[in-house]
């Protein structure tokens, strides 16, 4: 190659570079133009430099200077072009900066959970501890040990969900009372929260699975007055001061038995449709533990007495939040939960 041919090649590269750089319209295109022109391995400039040794020795200095000039020119072209290119947003959804910020949703406890935890904390202060038991129970724990007469209607297939001939889904948390008395020496003070199952229709006031809380106290020399004082204290704490009354009732596992009413939380006693104009609402069942139950659990019924109670947290949540339909508590409707959860 002669010097003349070399200088022509340098000039051609200058023209080519100018066209290539101005044709680039994005930073990516400009980067590939830079590689084509200045790339170390296959770039146009390095190809030109490789031909330098083929020139006569005297011409190499001038040729080298020409190569350096065009290199500087190309670098300037690239830098100028880079400054004039507007960066393009990365592909994907465009960002709308005028859009309002997303609301930060805060989780909350379900109203039934809130009620259960509050009941637990009131009874914990009174020395009660929490006891749990299995949801699949034997007929003996669920009925027989609790003094249900044979062929009691509650044992019917229509009311109880049987898993086999002997095993069923517990219809109340009372089996936990038996299991506790079997393993714990009195004095006993327990609270047993948990899920229970009935073959109920799912309507405004019934659900096939619901939570229940039961309490049990067993000791020497305790009586109905302890039951009444404790449950009255509980109602006053929970509802913030309320009238209470006890009405005689019947349960197979307690004798005598009583239901406790609190003043209607909606009309405060004057009568409304929620309390069927009585001014009262039932919140729990209770009674002195039947001696047969103590004996079934292996305790000395001559020495010990006990009292027990049971209530439905969902029903109490309905009273507290003035709900017309129990299904609101199972629907997971955010519009409702956002109003009552905490
Ligand atoms: Zn009322």
C-alpha cells in the first residue's frame, strides 16, 4: 500500500464515520456504530492500523498522524451525537406520574378474634389459663362423659357430624373440660376456646362451624355464688357496665343450670326488634358441674364442686358490633371488615 492509497482510505473512513454516526437515533444504535468504527478487534480504525506496517518505513510517521486525526474526529462525532440523543424509556408500561399514590392497606384482626382475645384477657386476670383439645372427638368425650342420656336428640345424625361410628366433630368445647379434669388436680380454672361443628343450616343466626369459649372452675367448696359473681364481673368488664340477669335453664352436664342475659346493647332495655322487645339478650349458658361429670372425669364428687359456662364469640361480636346477620362474620367482605376490625 502506498501513502497516497492510505490517506484516501483514511478520508473514506472519515466520510463513512460521519454518515454512520448521524444515522444513529438511539443510544443502542450509537453504541453499535462506535463498535463498528473503533472496536478493538473488528473496527474499521483497527483494520486501517493493521495495514500501517505494509507502508514504506519513511511514510509511516505521516500515515500514523493521519490515523490519529481521524480517530479524534470519530470520537468527537460520537460524543456530540450522544449529547443530542434523547434517552428512550425502557420498554414496558409507561409510568403516569400524575396517578395518586396507592393506599397503604393495614391488616386487622377479625372481629371474632378480637372478641375471643378480649374474653381471654378478662378471665386471665381472674387466674384462668387457656386449655385446648382436639376437634375430632369420640362420642364418649363429646356426650357420654358429659351426662347426655343415651339417645339424646343432640347425638342424632341430624345434629352431629360423624366421621365414623365412634368419632365425630365436637359439637361443643366441653370435651376439653373432661380432658383437663382427667389430667389436672383441682383447683382448676380453665378457659377453652375453639371451633365446634353442628349440622345447622347456614342462615342469619346459625353457621355449621363456629367458635365457642367455655370456662370451668373446680375446687373444694365453690358454689353458685362464685359462678354468678365471676360471670357478672365479666359482663361488666366486657360491655363496660351493664345490667345482668340469670334465668333457670337446663343442660345435661350442669345442675342447676342458668342462662345469663345482659341488657340489650342496642336499645338499652327499652325494647327493640333485636331483643324481641324484651330489653335483654342472652349471652351464655352456665351451671354447677353435674356430679356425674366429675365422676366420669375421675374426680371425687363428694370432695369437689365445679361450675362451668359456655358462650359463642360470634354471637357476642354480633351484639357488640350490632350486626343483623351472622354471615357478615364469615363473608370476608372488606367493606364490612374495614369498619369493625382493629
Ligand atoms: Zn333491644
